[in-house]
């Protein structure tokens, strides 16, 4: 993985850049000492590290606007950052760029139950939104596993998912509006508290844009009344195929569970050793099925799911009988990443999505790959929506192992695309999958996306080096299409 | 084949569409893009030629277990919904037809419904068309065939251009193939009706229902004049709350909801057949079909939508728990837009002469114009539609 070559002239201007940022954000809001910059050198994808030129921590939209305006005028690159929990390197700094940290935007501005929404600053944590409304019986639905730390602003940038998004959607399905600062310093409001907004759905395209289109300074999220009850089932199977078939049966029965997770044997063992959730360590695959809604519905569907699982040969069946037990069932799954972190010095988490029916084929191909690379792999899987999280086990201290893990990961993702799936279901492209974009999109597809980038940030100063494998100047992308070897209309003016 | 010949026999592929768009662009001609042609009345301006997608009407792939359907953009909504119903599934965004409303005779298409982001009463629970739009192939105004998104239900690879296409009314690109998320259809439904509430009371009752554990999937209010019109012909205001799902669940929730709403007075329950019929009428705004006045669709914060309506002359009915107001009014467009904006919303004129789309202002207008230029710099596609166009 290579980042764009840093601009030595910009690095040489560090003192001047820091002075200018201090004029906008006085006091401790600008970090420039080398040792103080260390905490910012990577995000959740810690295999990649880079010390930024400086970090600025604004507190107001006005400051964000002035920072971006100044950086635009001076040609200084900016990398926005929430809590730094990205698993794809979305907040990886640049040697010649400023990190714009949004941590100080940490206030809940308004809770509006009549309109079922909350207006929050982007540095509020995902769980912080739920905490603000749960006493009144509400919650914020998207629940990425990092929800105690990750911020709403970061969730908007990454379009974060979580274990409940099969039924309740990703971040994009739970947003109503935002305030966005463009790289030129302009402030726009997208959406509001209503369902639709006038004009193009720019909120929709900003969500999941990985910090390349603008900096979000305020977010309006939908909040939902908490379901009356929730029950979880643990279902152990002697084969991955049987577990996969059960998932298909559940969906075919017209049931959309609130959560539908699968773990393979290595993941089950790691999680059980870590939290003792009561998982069946000999099962080839474990399903966690959560059903929520009225008592009557949960009771009926629990019986139904149980019967479907038994018909497919499930030999371990547990149903939660209390909230504590339900949470215990989830504890193993939610701690799967750190649990795997205990059985190997390092792990590399992938995030492809496949059509669910291809699961047995993909898992067996993955075991083959694991053998040929000589690396272990544990799988956790958002089974309901086909989102795989293979965790490749490696040791960064052994020369060449990181590169091997990267090559293994790339091969898995190419397989996901080959069977009709995609490179990333919820973690984002970032720097990690950037160079694989060509396996899913042809140059025209990518040019169409990059022109959207140009509409928001024509000088390509915001989070460059992420998402797109090649940097095209916007003027170059603006040229009209060449059709069958000749420019379709060469005499027309080129904006 | 030349573009004129392709148009005459209807485009059969993305490459056909590309040929028509490229040739129009080369000659500075403007194209009106139509699926079934049922929404032509909404804000279109004269074009030099019409590009029909009616020839691109096939279902490409349908995997019920994967909750995914891929079809050519001109596939008829009625055909898609029949296919899904055969597998106990549905388009959860409940796309309206608006054929009665607009006096149109054609067949609405899946591509057209997505391009206009048309969503029915279930939007308050299941989301809009945009929320179920997973991927597409299209031809941009530059005459390029491109794709975005994927054919799986969960995907964040690259920009979410589906959101940009949804509600762009064909002004950025001509959709040729689309992939949508499909969901199990509810086994059962019922509707709880309340009577005689004022707009403010109705909005409070709907909010109470929405804020409880009842999983309301439709919340509409017809004030007395609208309720008095056919097909309902009720003597007083009617407020309706729909519950859908498995039988036992619907029964339990209906009972709990009725108990919670007791302070709002007398209520009735509709059986599944009457419930379906009622929400079909709400979805198609049937009460306002025969009225000749211009018809507006105001999208507003649910709790304050009625206040925007109160500030305007005319007659209204509400869907989306108050977040969608249908307003029959002779008021000037500017007056409607100002009132909607004052209460945090916006307005689209669905029927009637003059401009339909609310103009944008300031940096947002500039940004929207740059987005338009990214896809259709020569303004080839759908003149008159969308403010930025």
C-alpha cells in the first residue's frame, strides 16, 4: 500500500501552517509537537502508520470553515478524523497534511421526540446517542461493534453498519440531515427533520463518502422506540452448510431477524475462551439469531426459528430467558475481534459481502487459501446480509507476514467480487481496499464517482489517497467521453 | 444503428441508450427520458426528443433468499410486484402509481419509481425508494455507460450514487438496469381508525402511536373536507394507523394500540381487505384526484407539518404521521415554498401549471449545479426537472 508522495515544500512550511491554524483555533486546539502527534498516527487499521504534519481540534463550525478555507487557499491537505476507529485506514494521516479532529464536537444539541430525531454534534459517540434517549424508551439503531468509542460523524463518513442493520438499516437509512462544511469553507445544510429534502439527495452521497466530500459538523439522526422485547437464540451446527441453509430457511419463512450472525469454529473457540459466553466449542458453526418486537411475536418466531434449525440438524439450541442472558449470548460475538487478538499476535479483518448462497463455496476456498498462505483464519459473518468478516491471523514481527496477510486478504476480496459480491459491506474502502477498486469498477465507473468528488472538492485536498486507486486531476476527468475512438462532439465548449 | 432508428424500435440495451444520448449531445438536443410516461406532468419542459425505456422491461435476476431483485429500468412495477407477491415478498417502500392523480394512462416502471424516489405510506417504517436501491447501470448525460453499487443487500464500496440517482428525476443519467432490496410481505394487517380529531390532535395521536412499541407502518390523517370526499365519504375527520406483520403480533399490537389511544375517543378497526383498500387510497391520494386545483406535496417535520398547511389557503390531507401533506391550493408557488421552508420542509408541485421544483439558493444551489455538471454537463437530460437543472 502506497500513499501519494508527500510534498516536501509543504512539510517545510510546517511552522507557518501551525501558526495559521493557531490563529483560527487558539490555545491547545493545535497539536504540533512530534510526541503529541503519535496518538494520531493511525486508526483502527494499525498496520498502517503515518505521523501527520499537525493536528487541529476545532470546536465550532465557524472554525472548521475557516480551517478548510485557509487550507484550500494554501493547498494544504486535510484528513478528517472522528474517534479513529476506522478499520480501513480512512483516517490514516498524511505526512504533508493536517488532521482535522472532531472530538470536541461532543454535545447532544436537541432531542425531539415529537419528530423522533436527535440533533447531535459529530463527535458524540454512537452509543452516546442511545444513552441520551434510552431513559425515554428510545434508541439509535445502527450499532457498529466499536459503538462505545466510534463517533456519529465517523459513522456518517463510513456509512457504518452493525449487527442489527439487516432489519434496521445502515447509518444512511437512519439519518435525516446534516450540516456540512465543504473544502472551500462553505457551509451547507442537507436534509432536516422531514423525510425528504429539495434537490439532489446530497446527504445520501455524503454518507459513506469516507471523508472525501466534506466535514460534517452537525447530524440529525432518527431515533426509534425500543422494541418491547428481544430474545436471542444460540444455534450450534455440525456443518457450515447446515447453518447457512438455516439462514436461508429463516428468510424464506418471511422472518427478518433483528440480528443474524454466524461464527465458524475458530471464532467460536476464541470467543468462548475470551468471555465464556457458553458457546458450543465443538460446533462447526454457530448462529446467533435475535428476534425483537412484541412478546407475542418473539414467542411465535422463536419457536419457528428453533424448528427450522432442528430440521437442519442443529445439535445445540439455547434461547435467552432474560435480558442478561441475551446480552451474554452477544458478548462473545461483540468481543470476537479482541478474542481473536488473543490467539494470534495480529489479525487482519476483511469485510466483503457475498450472495449468501455462495457461503459454503467461499468458506471452503478460504480454507484452501489459508493452507497455501500458511496463515490461520477465523470467520465471523453477518449471515443475514452476507457480510463476511474473515480475520486473518498473522505475526507482524515475522518478516513478510503482513504482506502475506495482505495478499491473502486481497485474494479473499477478489473471490467475493467474483461470486457476485462486493469489496466492503461496512468498513469502507479507505486505503486498505483502494487498490482493489478496479476489480469491481471499470475506469468509467470510477471516473463517474471521481467527478462527484470534483463537484465537492475540485482541488482534491480532502482526504486524498483514500478510496480511489488513481488520482486524476478534475480537469482531466471533466473531458467528454471518447466514443468508438473519437471524441463524440469535439467542438463543444469544455466548461 | 442510428439514434433515430433505435428510438423508433425502442432501445433494447444500454448501448442503444448510449447511442441516443451521445447523438443528442453531439447535436445539442435535449432528451425527455420516460419509463411508462406516467409522471410526465411533473415539471417537465419541452425537449427535442423522447427516449423511452419501455423496451428494457425484463427482470434480469431474482433471488428471493438473497432479498435481491435486478431488473431493466423499464420493467413494469405491476409485473415486479406480481412476481414478488408470488414469493411472499414485496417492494417495502410501497411505490405509488399516481396515474389517477396525473391522469396518465401508461404503466409505471421500477426505474421511474426509483428515479423519482416515490415512496408510499410505509415509508415511516420501511424507508423510501432510495433506501432499497442497491445498484444500477446507467448512461450519463456524457453518453457513458457506467455502474454503481452492487447486487447484495449490504455494500459501502465507492460512493452511494444510488442515493444521488433516486429523486434526481432522470436529470443526471438514464437508468438502464437497477437492483433493489426486497422484503417479506406482511402476513396480516389491520388499521385502527380514530374520528373527529383536529389536525393538531391527529398529529399528537399519530406521534403517540409512532413513539410506542406498536411498529406502526402507516399513519394518515384526513381532515373533514378530505374525509368527506369519495371514496371514504366520512362525516368527520379520520385518522388511521396501520399495523402489519405476523398474525399474533398484529393482534397483540392492535389491542395495545387501541388501549393507548383510548383518550382520543371512539375507534374502529379495519379487517385486512379494507385496510389494504384504505392504504391504497391514501397512497394514490384518491380523495384529491377529481379536484382541478393544483396539487402540492409538502415534506415537513411530522410534528409541525400541519402548521405549514395552516399558513396556506386550500385543503389538505396527511400521510407519514404528518410528515407528508398533500395540499390542493391556488396559492402562488413562491408562497407555498416559503411556508414549507418556514416550518423546516420543502414542497413539490405534483400537478398544475408552472414550475414544480423548489429553487435552491446559495452554496447548496452551486453545489447541486456542480453535481449536475458532473453527470450531464451539457444539460441533455430531462430539461425542466429539478431545481439545479
